[in-house]
């Protein structure tokens, strides 16, 4: 499976935010790496939630998605926030 394109991730921002909420992920941003998202993981969640989110979202999009959680010791470059498009004109 090929990595999700930036365009595909932007076009599915609402789905990403809704699915992320169920897995304890929020504040999504695009990374400099194709198919990679940066997100904040709720403190009561674990890497199992991240893996489950990646699997579910990759299946929905038909493209590989990886998530890098923000936190101490994690260095990843964010290019732009991935805004939830609900209500956008």
C-alpha cells in the first residue's frame, strides 16, 4: 500500500478528526513525510490506540497512514495544521 498523499489527508480531514477522537488522538498536523500525521495523544491512551487508528484510517483511505505522537524526545517537522473541515464553505 502506498502512503496517503497530502491532498488525500486534507480531503479527509473530518474523517481523520472523528476517528481520532475515538482513539484518543487530536490536534492533527501534516508532517513533511508523505502519509504521516502528527497528533497529540490523550494521557490515558497508549501506542495501541495509535496503531489501531493507523490501521482503521489506512483501510478507509486505501493508503498507508502513520502517526507520530507529540511528546518529549519526539522530533518531527509539522508543515500545517489539519483542520476539521466540518462547516467549511
